[in-house]
């Protein structure tokens, strides 16, 4: 049986080879056949060994070739050294709400500065009055606001007589201060410049006192205009008459000049140098 199977297998090999050769010839013959109704008669078709080649599209075709997409512009040059973001139409812009703070520390704000309505002012101890309405203390030079300061060298006239009303006003102002602390609405630190500020001693307004008693003139448009008109009508202070000095004691006589020591121990008498009389030593 084994010999018979072996013989059949040997005979089958040539038959299979012949079938493969015959099939290959059949396929080659079918590829060379061209169907006429599948070919465009107006097309310039070149067929070689069953391969069709279509003509290339002319460069002058009405249909333009697809262009690659342009990249989006992220910036624009407005100067050789400056680059700015591209311009966007207003309709494309949208206002959004600000983001929430990252922490509570972002909500902290600096404290508000103290205003004159919220504090009692700066106390100036041991004030000095160089003139009526001027105060110097603690490195400050303050002019009381709302008044016209009366300078110490100012003079006033009364019936043709002039009298030093500036010195008299300064003396009255010094008597009012009496070294008491004055509270003025000035900055925390003093400076070299003159500062106009409201001042008071306790509950007494310093500017009001000066104008009411006639030791200062009310500034135009200030808060003491009415008080100034009343003091002028009542002839108080610098608006009044010259002070009566009849009851004052007479001024002391000027002291006699002290004898001067001789510049030399020798003095010339009739062209001859003689020794000068020396003062006796003090006991």
C-alpha cells in the first residue's frame, strides 16, 4: 500500500506543474485586453503592455491648486525694535469678571491717613509766639489759619499818633498762651516751612480768641469774619486807641558809661612822655 501511495504522489506532481503553467498563460492573455467603451476617445491615452497613463493637468488650469493654510498671526511688528500683539476687532472682545483673590492677604489695604475730623491734632508743648498768630514749638512753625497775622513791627495810628500795635498784640498773645500746650492740626513731623493750621487750647479756638479781642484781623472769606467786624466796631485791640502810658513809671535813665582804662601806661604831657596815673587796685 505504501508503494502504491508513493507512486500516485510522484505522478501527481507533473500534473500540478502543468496546471500552474496553463493558468499563468491565461492570466497574461487577459491583461492585454483593453475594453474600448471604458476609454475616453478625446483623451490622449498611451497604452503600453496594458498600462494606461493619464495626461498631466496643464499649469494654466482654471482651478487653482490648494494653498497651504496660513499660520495665525500671534504678534505684529510696529517698530523695528518693538513687537505688539495683533489687533483684534472690538466685537471679538469680551469683558470677564476678575478672578477671586488667592488668599485673604490680597484683600489687605494700607490704613487710611488720619484726617483732621478723626483726630485731636498734634500737641505743641511750651509754645513761643514771635508774633500775634504765629506759634513755634517742637520744630513746627505754625500760622493760625483764618486770620491775618499781625507782625511785631506793625504800627497803628490813633488821632494822628502812631503806636506799636504789633508789639502790643504779641504781648497779649503771649499772655493768652502762658506756656500752655497748643493742639494744632499739623502733620506728624515738623518741617522748615510755615504751616497754616487750626489751633486750640483745650476747647478754646485760638483764631477765634485773637479776632474777637482785636489782636488779629479776620481773613477774607474765613470763619471769623463776623467776629472781626464786631471787634472793629467795638474798637478792640489794634482797632482801638493807643494805650495810656501816663500811669506807667518813667523809664530809667541810661547808665553813665564806665571809665575806660588807658590804652598805654605812658601819656604825653607838653611833648614829654610821663607815666599815667594808674587806678587803685580793687579791695
